[in-house]
C-alpha cells in the first residue's frame, strides 16, 4: 500500500473487564501498530487503565458523566494532533488477525478515501440472533462507496462503525469532525458529511475483529429508541441518502431465513425483538413529546440526557 503518515489509535474504555487482557494480547501481536496509542477512560474502577499503561498507552481519564460518543472521540482527535490517520477501536472489539490494523490502513491507498472500517465477526460465544446481525451488516466482500452509490445502497451508503474504523485527518476535519452532542451514531454522521464533501468510504472485509452483542429485549428497545432520537436530530441523512425502513425489512427477511436454517426455535424471539425495535425507533422519533425522565428511562445512553433538554 502507499505509505501513510503518522498513525494514532484512540480507544475509549470503561471497566473493560475480562476481555481486556485478551484485547491487549491481540493488539500486541499486530504487524502494524499505530505510532501513538491513546486510551480515553471514563473513570474505570478496575485495572483497565493500569493494564493499558503497562502496554505503552498514553491515558486520559475523564469523568464518566462527561463521556459522549462523538465528543470523546473528537477529544482523541484533538489530542493526537500529529496523526494523519486516526484508528478507533472499542474495548470489546477483539482483533481477529495479526494483520487486522495493517489491512485497515491499506484502505487509504486511494487518496480519496476519507474513512475505512473493518469487518466485524460474531464472538465465538454469540447466539444466532447476534451472529446473523454481524453477518448481515459485514459481508465478506470489500466495498468502496462514494456519494453516487446512494442510488444503489440508500441509507446503507453511510454505514460505518467506530468499533473498528480509521479516518484521514484532512477529510475528518473538512467534514467538521465528530459531533460533540449526538446520542450515538457519530460515525454515521461523519460518514454522511464525508460523502457529501466528495470523499470515499472503504469497507475492508479482510481487516477483521470479533465484535457482537447479545442484547436483551429491553436493551433492543432502548438502543432503537436512541437510534430514533439520532435520526430526528439528523434528518438530513435520510433526506440525502434515503429512509431506513427498506433496509430494516431486508434485515428482517434475512434474519428469518437465517434462523429457519440454524435456529428455528428463536423465530418468536426475533419477531418480538423486531416489534420492540420498531416501537423504540418510533418513540425515539417522537422523544420531544415525552417528559425528560421518560426519555432518559427509555434510553441506553443515559448520560446524554444529563446535558440536553431537546
């Protein structure tokens, strides 16, 4: 690949738990490590910070109440002012191969690529519903998307995940950086701005991490409530790239086919989850009509509501 400049890594953490030792071991085995390693920790009460510091990470500790998906990552961007490419990982995204970061950085060989993200594989302990979600959203074929691809991919054109992604500083700052007041999906927000600004997004299917969630019914509802809130505040995304309903139905059909083959006894559970997602999304879209306490109770990201009344 073309040589990139200095590379930085930002990892937001909070009580990383039992997976953290394996995470650090997988990172230590990488064939291409970033030049600057930064951990932004939300005041963990376990050994997360000490273990990372022992592995060469610079650490920045912030109050738990100060964490914001976009704002905290933009803090990392600002602190790594010398980095041309900034990689983001989460504490539960386990690098799957020793060349995972190297493969992700290869996405920037095209000078018009403003962001690249890797493939997320389900954890070995993932249930069928969680496994399907990863297989659906992260196919085995790489993609290179630009604004014109919205005719083919719709809202999926702006799909990206900061659980394992990297950004070209020039492109990120041209796109306005990460929003400092969004409830979630700061990566989607930036992806939309990048594409509108003329940059490309690379999906690098051979850059892989293990990352999946077995959400409870309540967490599914809360997560989609937050997604509804996000899209209400960023209506321009759906206006520019298309609505999410078509992609949602495609997911439901794919999930049913997957479960019929591998776990038919989970179909009732999947249908209930679909209903809860729909309800959560609709209520999130109407959140301004709800009392503030209800908004916070319905939300998976409660600290967001400490700083907003909208």
